């Protein structure tokens, strides 16, 4: 490991001090200009992936590297470009005692002390933009998350279904949609109170999430209604998945600290058709759900 540092920008030598170690005036001015350009470019976006793209492009131009790797374990975020090599410099990013992740640059020959000082300056410039991007990412994530159940909300669904329909069209692949409603939910609230109703919503959402495949995406659409997007899934297979969800929820044992009770769900299933938009796809699933409710609840109906 050629360089390891707990990076704190206020302990770095000045840019001019580092630049003065350049071989000649031309190299010195190029270095100063490149670092100033990087600082300005990093102010142009709050998207973490774009920040790292910009950083990587500039680092490779200023200090030759074969790979750049960034990871933030707490946020489960990882980004990497290039091919990892033997020699590396590694930095832990910290700002006001907040961990902002770790960044590693590698190449196939050792980093000189001069190289490491330059990389430290580049990484130091990255700290504040990364902090701002992290805050933006957290705020965006919160805006797309249902506060009660922790799953995606209506806004997240609207964004995701548009993207998945476009992807299905592009790859000529199947796409199915499940619309799910907890049966007689109003009676649960009336009988046991809203606190128990909230517990039911959280428990049902968690049970459905656990029963889905990793590729499937669950959202709380509103009230006691949920939606599941099933990429690369034929309507018949979607019906089987819906039955599995129905049985899993029906097997739940719930209580309100006074008595045990159970809940059931009804599900409508539809598949993407040639001229469908998100509204048409949802409408057919919702109509199938209405049929399931009309036929006695605790059922799965697939749109014709």
C-alpha cells in the first residue's frame, strides 16, 4: 500500500507548495489549472455517481491511475472503474467526524511522495461535494419511501413503472403488475384501533417483501393498497407469485395484545400489452382486483 491517510483537508499543504515541486513552470501551471477545473466541475452536480465519474476522469489525467474505487459501507454504496493493480493509495474521507466513505486509486507502478500529495489534494476537493451528494441522496431516498412501512411510496412507483415499461419495450421482455388490497381493513381499524391497523400494514408489507424475488419491487400505493412490479415475468407466472403472496399473508398470526386475529389479501394481476402505458396496465390489474373482491375476497384474479 503506497499511501494510507485519514484525510482532513485542513492539514494539507497549500496547492502552491505542492505545485512548486513540479518539474517546470509549464507543469506547475497545468497542475494548478487542472485542480481548479476539478473543483469547479464537482460543483455542477449532486449525483454521487456523476461526481465520481468527474473525479476519476480528472485524477487519471493529473496522476496516472489504472483504477479508482469508492465505497461507503453504511450506505451500501460502491462504485469502481478501471482494472485494479498492485500499487495503491487509500484514503478514508471524514468531515466533522462524519464518515464519508473510502477511496482507493491503483496503478501498476508505485506512487511517489509527490504523486500522493497531489492525490490527497484531489481527494480533499472531493470531500464537500461527496457530503452534499450524500445528503441529497438521503433526502431523495426519504421522499420516495413510505414512512410507515419502509417500502417505496406512490412517487417511487410512478418513477419505477415508467422506467420498467421502457425497459420491457427496449428488450422485448415480459412485465406484469400486481395490485394488492388488504381485505376488510376498515373493520380492523374500527375494531382494534389505528395503532393495530398500522402494525398490520407493516407486517403485511414485510411478509410480501420476504416472499418476493429479488428482482420484484413492492410499493405502498396508498391506504391499505400495495403494488408489485414483476420484471421479466409472464402473466401466468405472475399469477403463481400472487398466489404465493396470498397464502403467506393468510398464514400470518397477528395480535393486538388482547386477542389473536388474521388478515387476508385480494390481488389483481395484469401483463403489459403492446400499446399499454402505466395507466392502462394498472387499470386492468385494478379491475381484476375488484373482481377478486366481488368473488369473496382472499383471491387472485388475472386480467383477461
